[in-house]
C-alpha cells in the first residue's frame, strides 16, 4: 500500500483517490472525493500543511477501502441474487407439477392431510371444493413455501432456508415408500437455496466443491449408460429409444464432466422435459421418469448456475 509521502500535493492525492474510485457509482465516488477535498481545505484554513493533512487522512487506498469493499460485496451478491430468482421460479413451477401429481395419486400427502377424497368427477360439489383447496395447499407448501427464500435476505433468509429444507427432507423421508419421490425436486431446490444464502465460499473451497460436484454428476449421468450398454451386450433386443438414450446419456455425462455449456443446457432441458412428460402421461413408468428427469434437470441446472464458463476459467 502506498504512503502519503509519495504524493507531492493534495491535488495528486485526489487524483490517485479518483483513480481508485473510477469503478464506483459516479455519485458515490464524487461524494467521497468532495468530502476529502473539503477536509483538505478546512485543514489549510487552520494553517496546516498538506503533508500533515494527508498524513492524518492516510493513503488513498485506506480512504477508498470502505467503498471499494462495499462494491466488491455487491458484485459478489449480484450473481447469487440472479441464481436465487431462478430457483424461485423453479420452485413455483415444481409446486404446480407436484400439486397435479398429488391430485391423481392414490396415497399422497394430500390424503394424509385431509383424508381420502373421491375424484372431483365423482364426488359432487363438496369433493370438487376440497380437491381444489387441496391443490392450492400442496402448491403453497412446495411452490410458494420454497420460492419464498428467493425474496429474503441476510440471516433471516439463511434460517428460513434451513427450516424449509429440513421440513422438506422430513416430508420426503416420511413418504418415500409412496409419493415421497415426487417431492424430491422441491427438497433439492430448498437445499440449493441454503447454499445460496450461506454466501460465496473462498475460491479454493469453491473450486474443490465444483470439482467434486462435476465428478458426482458425471458418474450419476453416465451410470445408466453403463447399465444400458451392459444390457445390450447381454442380449437385450436393441431399440431406437435405447440408442437415443445412449447418445443422450453419453453427451450429457461427458459434457458435464468437461463443463461443456451446451451439454449442460441439453441436460437441464432434457430433465425438465422428462418431468413435464411424466406429469402429462402418468403411466406405469411415472416414478422412474420423474426420478430420471430430476437427476438430469438438477445436475444441468447446478452446472449452469455454479460452473464457471470455460473461457473465464482459462483467464
């Protein structure tokens, strides 16, 4: 850090301070420069030399430090804010999907809350009312409840995100043998909010976490491909769908490991399509398609939100 002895006059001191504040908002930088200039003029009016005034102020880096630290923290929070809003939208959409599934399952969270209800087409006005109210309740729990984390700040946001993530985990565990798997995406979203509200970790820790997640994600995405290849070699009759999934799984898994951004987009959108398709079709493979869609969607989303672009990594 430079000392005040390096500056021959108050003017050169102010020029150096202005350079340090060039990235600050114009009004904030101008206000600080004006305050420092006024302080210098007041000191001169009292008969003090510039060296004495500047020595009392300290180096320009010291004077600019509070503002530059504030700007740095703001820049770090901005990406987290964007990620939080994305997760908020995801939570709302998942709340809609889960409420649709809950209304069509035989043993669901809604049944446990208000008792078994006849389908609205059979039950008359009362059943229709309860069915609609039940869907709103499920949406409020899994959509609005989780997405509320996106609009909170500070310690309250962290506490709330931990509470909602813990509640979601308990619900999933309690219903894991029936409809609990359909609440897993909302639970994962809640825990992703916890990661956001905990703040930005150090660069070394962050790099290690990203590397670890890339390894885990690559294995999870490629493991079904290994099973499929083993099945084809063991004599299972191949089909077009099997080869299409083989190509998709290889592209997503290898692309995830290599942090290839188009592959991350394909992984995320493929997972989203599977989630929506499982809700629309609701056939015998509903649970399986939902789980596969969950894996693809959230690993792709995690990569898009937290992995740095390859161009940025090479700098």
